[in-house]
C-alpha cells in the first residue's frame, strides 16, 4: 500500500520535490517528447565561484549535484567585456584530486567526490587604430543652353561685299558653367548677336556675348574627401589564470524522468516500471498554455507491480491550466505511472 504524505510546495514553474530529510533539487525544464527513464544530467549547479581580472570573468561551479551515479560535465563559463579589448581564444580547466592532477581540458567529466580546480583563459589583446581613406565623388552636370556664353570670332565676311565685315562666319564659344568645353558655332547660331546690318563691324579675335544660343554637353566633376575609420590591430597574446578553488560533485541519489505531450482530446500515458526503496519522492508539473485549450485534465495514478489495478493510488485528478506538486512516499517495490491529460507534462521520481 502507498501512503500519501505531506505534499511539497511548488516553486515557480520548476518541479519541486521534498525528500524525507531535505528539499530535493529541481528537475530540468520540460522536454516535449516521449517517455524516458534515461539517466539525467546534473540538475544542480551553483556558480558561486567567480573570478575576474582585466575585463575577463570566469565562472566555475562550486557544487554540482548528479543523479544515477553519473559524471558531472564541468565547463567554465568565460565572458570578456568589450571595453577590455581582448578576444577569447581558448580555456583550459585543470583538476586535482588531492595532490594528483587527474584531468585537463576545455571541459572535464568528474565522478562523485571533492576536487580542486583552476581555469586558464588564453586571449588575444588588440587596440583600435584610426586610419583615413580618400572618398571620391563624381557628379553629373546636364548639358544645356546657358546664359553668358563668351564667343571668340574666328572668321568674318561682308554681307554687301563692300568690305565692311558685318557677318560672323564662325566662332569658338566657352561658358564658365561648363568648364573645359569649347564649342565651335557658325554665325547663324548666334541669333542674338547683331549681324548683316552694315553698321556693326567684326574682326577675328573679337569677343561677343550670347545668351541661350550655344549648346554645351553633359559633363562630370569629381571631388574628394578624407574619411576616418577604425582598424582592429592585435598587439599580442595573454593568459589569465584563476586561483585554485574547491569543487564538490554531490551524489543526489537516483532519478527517473517521464515526459509527454497530450492532444486536445486527451491522451493516456503509461510509463515503464521503475524500482524504488522504501522512501522516495515524486513530483509532477503540467502546463496547458502551449496547447489549443485553456485548461485540461490532469489525472495521475500510481500502480505497484503485482497489485490489482483497483488498488492503484490516485495522486491527482484536476482540471486546470497547469500546476506543480510533489509527495514523499513510503513503500518499496516496482511501480509505474498512468497519466491522462491534454497538456504537456513531466514527472520526476527520486530516491537515495
């Protein structure tokens, strides 16, 4: 027979378990796929060993709790502030058991025990250097018939044949708005310049002014300016090594986790059997927020192998949007769990 004892309190959205003598550790978050009794990774990591220098911060757990006699995978967390002007290259954690060095690497796997560890961080220092580049801008100027065009007479003639050169036969024209261009025109194109009246006399080399009669082509102009920019320049390598500190890999006992996701009509789940000693803890958590329904059924029964099904113990029968709860249970044997729900759920069983 299974006896329901004092329920554990839910803490946030994580599973909370209460063992016979102490608060059990929270399980890892929901894993939305099939039923599993596999060994769980370390569930408890206290990053209370932090060392910083020169903008480099290294965090290593001081305590890691593992279950099912698994090894703890320990990898230092390294962060470098941008203002430090250092680029992370590599990290190395060294582990001692007593006087003996037992592991070196970017990460280590450690069995249950007490160790001394030290972390070295290799970095590449750099600085920013200001340099300048020349930027050239090319601008298009459209062609047209500008005012204020100056033309130099290159050939003249007499309209009456009387020797009075009152006609411009050709001229070379320029305009300050179109630098670099010289346009050759006939006198007939200079429609606003008086000609053929036997009164105005022109000579080769003479300059005349005309408005909006001579066409100048499109042209481009270029300009340049200096633009500053920053270049990262590496100045050398360096190493930051933390002081030694203790790391405890704690034996949390044994653990089994079962997870699943129900559908909108409700789904039955039956876990595989698991064996437990006389005292053990069980906690569940379910969440309907990511489903198409606002709330769902949560029915949880415990069956002990060899007992008739009518002796199964119902631990929960609720309709809610989600909940987290736990029990301490007395009664050794082989058990399995039956769940009916529309929601996403996880159950953790732990014992020493």
